[in-house]
C-alpha cells in the first residue's frame, strides 16, 4: 500500500500548495476566480476532448462501465431520497439534507483524472473521462431536481437544466467521443495547440481544489459531516465497484473505476447550494473534510481494488 500512497502523494501536495497559496499574501485574491473560470471553460474541456479523441478503449468493458456507473448513480439517489424520514427524525433540516445528497453523489473528477493519469497513464485518463461523460449529466440533473423539489416554491428548472446540458465539460467529452467515433482527424497544429492547453489542466486544477477548501470549519465536524464523508469515500466506491464487477468489468479497468468512486465531492456543488437555498457552509465543510481524509482512503480503496482485480 505504501507505493500506492507515494504515487498519489504528489497529487495531494499540489492540493496543499493551493491551500497555502490562497492564504499567502503573494497572489491577489481576485486572481483565483479568473483561474477557476479558465480551468472550467478552457483547460479541462481541452484535456477531456483530447483524451477521448486519442483514447484506445480496446480490451475495456465499456458497456459494463457505463451500466455500472449509471446504476450506481440512480441507486444512490433513490436510497438517499428514501432516507429523508430518518434524517428528519434526527433533526436534519431540508437545506442540510440537500447538501447530504449533493456531497454523497458528486465526485471531483479532476482529482480522479490526476491520479488515474499518474498511476495508469493514457488508459486511466481515457476511462476516467469516459466515466465522467457518462455520469456527470445524470448527477447534475439529479441534484438540480432534488434541490428544486425540496427547496424552491416556484423554480425555474428550465434555466438550470439548460446550464447542465451546456456544461463545457460534458460538451468536451461528447465532442471527443464524436471525433473518435466518426474517424475525424484533427489538423495537426490544432491538435498540438489543444495539447499545450490541456497540459496545464491537471496542475492548475489541483491547486484550485486546494484553494477552495475551508480548513477552519473542519476542526470540529458534526456527525452529519462524518457520515457524508464515510458514505462518499468508502460506501460509494464499494457500490460502484461492485456494480461494474457484476457487469463484467475486470482487471485494471475495475481499479480505475474504484479510484473514481473514491474521490471526494466536487466544490462546484457549493455554488448550486448557495444559489438554490441549500446549506452552502455545510457543503464547504464536508467537501474539505472529504478531501483531507481522501489522502488516506483513496490509496486504501486502490489497494483493495487491486487485490480484488488480481484475484
């Protein structure tokens, strides 16, 4: 397990660098928003498009990954919806409950991309990007719908649905898959230009993950924060890996799937919580706690998945 931990350590060192830079007087605070926008609209779409355009999916059970990923997302949403009476009985408010759903279902694909790239190279990047293309849309739709259902008396669900459908990350994945499926060859200088942009995505993305964390709020976490942490970092990867295994996914692909199930929740749900009346501060606390604890749980999940895949 130590080699796995050491392989993922550089990833988390960049996250820590982001924490330090955000709090240091070296960089103007207004820069962070601009970096976040550039990463979201330019760097990561370039990385996803190019990765899927170049991907070699031979030998990977794509159908099993797709079926297992979708089944897990739908199943987790259903289980969480059914658990609302239990949470309500223990004093959890509706805004807090919507945050529980968000932080249990969302996943930080950028952390997954970085670790998959380091451990598995092009195959890891390609499969992570494919999984992202499959599950990001239903996860976003599910979370918009659940927050509208629970919190908004007269929601404009159409506007939020359009934002999800026009998500640049989703569009980039679809574009990369379309180029590959239809056999369209990118003009070489264009491909090289996209490659130069994409090469900056993972490093800047991990620094931005660290910059978005809120350390102070996690010193004394509530029980609900700990439950969401355990659900996302341990239960979710178990469910996802089991579902994909049942659909015939084996070997290295199964390990990559487990890795992506084990990453912490994404920070973008914080904005949705703030816009739709959810418990945004609780979201930030849970996201920070999950990211910190995932330093340990991600190597553990990869180790266990490697054992299962080899046997």
